[in-house]
C-alpha cells in the first residue's frame, strides 16, 4: 500500500521572475499584507484607561470582598441559618453552601461570555455588578433559621447561587475590558490593577470582620454584627454600577462592530468557536489558572485554618496574611510594568518555579511556629504568587481572538477555578487527614508549580503585541503616526 500523499507547500515564485517584475510582486505582497492606515490604529488616552480600570477593578474587589466576608463568618452563618444542636454540622453546612457558588460559576461563564461577545462587554459587566451586589446585600437581610425555619438556608443557597452565576461572567469580562482598553505597550501594567482589586477586596473584608469581632460582644456579633459587612455591598455596588455605566464600549469591540461582519454570524458561531474552535488556547488557560489559583486559594483561604490547626493564634495568623497582602499590593503594579518590558513568560515562569522550588521551605518555616517564621513562610509564598497576580489579567485575554475572547476566557477561567481553585482547601484538608502529613499543602503547591512551568513553556509571548483579531492600540497620536511611518520603508520582495 502506498504511503498517503502529504500536502505540498505553496509554490514560491522563482527569484528570476521576482527580479524582472519587482513592482508587480510588491503589489501582490501589499494586497496580501495591507499596510495599516492611521484610522486602523486605536488611540486610547490615559484618562479613558484609568476610568475603565477603576470600574472593572471595583467589581473584582467586590467578588473577593464577598468571598472573604463569607469565609471569615462561616461559623456565625452556620449558627444563624442551620438547625442548632451540632456546631460542626452547622459550620460544614455553611461551608457547603459557600462551595455551591463554585458549581454554577462555569454555567455563568457559558451564559455571560458569549453574550458579552455579542452585545458588548460594558452591558454584561453592568449586569453582573447588579447581580453580585444585590445577592450579597440579600444575604445580610435574610431572617434566621429561628425566624423562618427551613426557608433561611434555602434563601441563603439561592443567594450564593446568584453570586456564583454572576461571578462567572465577571472576571473574564473585566480582564477582557481592561486588556482591550490598554495600549499594547502597557497592557501588563494596567491589567495588574484587576488583581490589585482582588487583594483590596479580600483585605477590606479581613479588616472589617476583625474590627467588628474586636469591638462587639459575641452576642452582638451573632445577633446583628455579622450582617454589617454584607449590607456594605449595597453602596459599593451602586458606586461600581455608576462607574461602569459611564464607560464607553471597549475600543477593540467597537472596531469589531464597525468592520467585523453581522452580529447574527457572531451569534451563530460564538459558543462553538469559544469552546471548540479555541480548545488549545482554552487548555492553556485552564492550566495557567489552575497553577495560579491553587496557591491563591491556599494562601488567602485555607491558610487561616491551617495555622489554627498548627496551634498558631487565629488573629495572629490572619493579621500576618493581611500584612503579606499589603506587601503584594505594593508590588503588583511593578510586576505588571516589568512584564511589559521583559515579557509575560519570564515573569510567569519565575512564579511557577517559585511555587515548585520554594513551597517546601516556606511550609517548613510555617510549621516552626512563631510570628517571624510564619510571616517569612507566608511572604515567600506571596512573592511567588505576585508574579502571577501581576501578569494573569494581561496574559489570559491575549490567548483568544476578539470575537470570542469574553466567552473563551470566561469558560476556561471558571472551569479551572471550580475544579482546582475552590476545591483547594477541601483537597488539602483531605490529603492531610488521609496521610497524617501536614506538609501536604507544600506538595500540592509544588504540583501546581509544575503545571505552571509546562503551561508557560507552551504559551506564546504576547507582551507589547496587539491582541489577536484587534488592530494595534497605542497611547498617543504620535505613536500611531510612528507605526504608520514605519511601514513606509520599502519592503523586500
């Protein structure tokens, strides 16, 4: 049997023909690769970018504010919304309700993502802000189990499901919005503010809950004090909604609307293209998010429980984590700016290698106990994590083309968060229980680092490059003129 024929490469013109008809071949090249016109280049002023960053980062801050508030108040919420009699069962029921939100996040991504690619980023981000803040406020208003019986946990679960559903469309849209607003040369810097919002939300939640716990008696905290952090969501949501409604649609989406074909065509292909047509990029997205979120949830969610199990004071552990987060907030924008200069891949690789090589020393320090040793171990983990925090929001949107970016990123991100991020505390606790080895968090972090190393090695460098499917984006008219002028140099045939 003869071997199957391989497709032949396109025939190249003979050098002699090119030499004789140089003008003709230059015209053919120009037709295949048309030069950019000044109108093709997006110029986004810094004031516009700042407004977009503020509006989107606040939504991300709200997401993690809610996450932190619920995590820290899980014991009180368990007593308030579930039948009395067994404190452990109440706490587990509360945590199970918290985890339920992760189950619907991918569904939210599959719903809001394609919608954002069809009707625009701005409208969907406004809708997710309304849903998130309303559901968080509602938790603070639900009557207790003692007042309305089984309806209390039912309403709590419903509110958590709404939060999870809306959050499924939040991060992908916010990262897409900032990436499409930011100039190509500064996308890392501006994108880092999204994760800056993450740290702000979690820090504010930790400080507010700690302050209320210190100022109020146990009875007052159980009676009404726990509701205050949830009620704060209402004014925060109104501020965020106001900022988002004042924004224009992202420049990249506007360009696509002007010349990207009928909306009906995008509607037909959106889900297929975002989920099937982009499967390689989506696998890469899932791997990067898994490496990032394992350590993220390990440090910000599971660590207070882990420190308590080691005998370290709960308040001392929480304050150590808050101080580490403040340090990361001071560094994160510099990391984003660094990625604009040297590339995303070197920064992400440094974080992945840090997870793999430094996790065990960090957890050995934490196990020693004592404020200095615990803080040093947490800081080591935090410094590796900030390499991801500063770069993820600019790296992930660049994996996908403009017409399916919101959908692809939302689906891939939320699948990964649900499978690997939200499950981290449960998996690590189960591994410790099964093996009796309290260094299992270190080994799990090392595994995440290994996944990150492979994923970063496989990704393309995207720093200082236009987003796929979008024209170049610059900060000034002068930069746009320079791009056009650079093309006027004679091209080699």
